[in-house]
């Protein structure tokens, strides 16, 4: 197995800052707001040919309200799965009651704990931290990145390697021959953008439509925090799984509402919106999730237009259908089709993320769409489709001269692009261009794929 290191501590002690420094990324949100991190974020460290999974966890609090218990479950689950705990405290604040609460939890788990005291300066008293009873203590200031890395390279990493070598050797396991958990194997072995059969699915939707619940059901564990409170998910969370012949990157995003010009948003809202839009750009296929009890609202139409404007493929997921009759499903589907009649050839799936109903259909559709991405249609085939479209609906004639479309070829996917070459392209009406898009979509069976046709005028350059 790959060693797992979890960053544990109360709020605002620097867990996310340390996560970003050690992973060399900016994927964890750093914010001064209390309890800003709501979900565990996974990354990895590769040092001296050794690999570690590192987990940024939500803050642990001793006093909880009814909405905090699901967040505490995330941190406790991370502790249970970890081999090593970085217990992070603040030298400025000293030992708080929450720190004692966390210490008691860690003692019951029998984990290898390293105490990391952040925000150390000349005026801090550090002797008090030895009273917690942990023998491995390091004092540091996360604002000095070079000093942090120096300390980790010279002291903490060698110390960890020594511990792991001994503990793994005693269990007759070698750290150099890692047996990787299926959730992380393909993620750790090579960069995401170079992997084969890697499907990136982003769950997009309004708050509380069941995005996190869907991913938890797929994983068969409570990996993501689920709560009826709007705005529970603040960051985009990337989860890696293997299913059949395909590797999946599942992306849980913050609930999105329509962005109104002139509206005021706080920093956390702005960050969540930006991360969700980045997730749309990164993903191959978007799962637009709606609540069956609310129907297809204006906000959902706004999100769909956002997806289409970025040329992304999509599947519409109607969630919370555990008590919905077949006749009602047909009625809801008809309403959605009428609402977005300007779009052809897309899938609508009715599911229950809570009970797992209909989830297999999502993967079947995603794999079909992904297979179309891999199918590089030949120029001959696309040109034949173009000629059939022209024979069915003749090109317009203006001033006795007609537009000529010569040939077509594949131009790329995500967005899916076909390039058509011809003469007097400017004479083509918008309606005829729309006709060609619809004809190609039907002929190529492009279900849920945003097709873009680009026209290139190939007039003779020697004619003035």
C-alpha cells in the first residue's frame, strides 16, 4: 500500500497552506474563515523515489452543531485510513481546548503522530506543546516556504522513511514495490492528461441537487460531505476510480446559481464559482444534475447554456426519483425536451443518488460519448455525409451563384469540431448552417455532444 499522511488540526492552523506547499499546487483553498474546508482533498508527494498520499482534512471542533457532525466524519475517516498523522497547532494561539479534544481522538487511534507547530516566532512559548504527550515535535512557520521544504527534506522526510521502512519490513512489505489502491493507481503513475481511457466527469448543478451524494454512492463510501445546508461544498473535489475498462475522474463542484451582473459575492463565493467553471473546462463530459421536485428551472437553463458555450458534451441527470412513477417521468422528460427544444440528441437519465437507482445508465452513456471522442471520423466519411446533406437540401443560390461545399474533415473534440471547406461560404444562411449541424449530429449519432462546424472559404487566391 502507499503510505497515507493526513493533516489534522482545528480551524485556521495552516493545514491547507501546508498541503499546497508539500504538493507543489494551489488546489487547497486557503482562507481565514473558520471551517472553510468542508471535504477531504487528496494529493500526493513524490520524494526520493517514494510516493505518499497526503490528505487535507476539515477542521475538527470539540463543540458541534447538527450540521458539523458530517464534517467531523470526514476527518475521522481520514485518520482511520492514515499511516501517519501531521497534527498541526498554532504557536500564537497556544494549546486550545479543541487541540486537547483532537489529542484524545488520536491517542485512541494508535497512529504514528508528528506534531507540527506553526506560526512560531521569537515571542512564542513552545514548551507547553510537550505537555500533549507526543514525542515527535517540529516547530516551523508556514510563511517561510523555503524553510519548510528545507526542514522536511533534512529532518521530517528521512524520519518518516525510517519509520515506514521499519513498519513495512516488519509486515514483510517493501515500500519500493507499492501495491497501489485502485482509487489512486492510475492517478499516481502518470499525468492525467496523458492517460488512456480516462474519462473526466464533472457534476454540475444548483445547491442541494445531490452532486456529492451521487459520487459517494459511486464510491460506496462517504468520501464527500453531504448536508441539506446550501453551500456545503465550497471547492471542486477530484475523485479517481477505476470502473471496468475505464479510469474515471469524478469532479464534485460547488452548487451554482445564476451569476447576476452587479451582484455582490464574498471571496468564498467567487472562488467556488471560478473553481466550478474551471471544472467544466477540464471535464470531458458534464453531468447536469437537477432535482425532480423542482423541475428544470431558469438556473438550470443558465447552466446548460454555460456548458454549451464551452463546447462540452453533457448528460442531464434528474435526481431524487425514488418515489416517481413512470408516467410522471415521461411527463417531466417531455417538459425538459420542450424547454430546450433548440438542442437535439442528448440523454436524460432518472436516478436516485441516495439509493443507487439508475447510476449504471450514466456510465453507459458516458462511455458511449467517450467512444465517439476516440473515433476519428475519416475525411472521406465526413465528406460523404456532407454530400448527402447537400443532396437532401440544396445549397442556396444568390445572384445566380451558389455556395459550393467541397469536403469536410475532423477538427478535434471537446468541443467536437468538423471543418468544411468550400467557396462563397459567406452566402450560407444561419438556418442552413444549423441544418448541417443537425444533419451531422444525427448521421454520426452524436448523443449529448456539442457539435461545432467551422467553415473555411477556399477561393482562388490569384483572383483579385
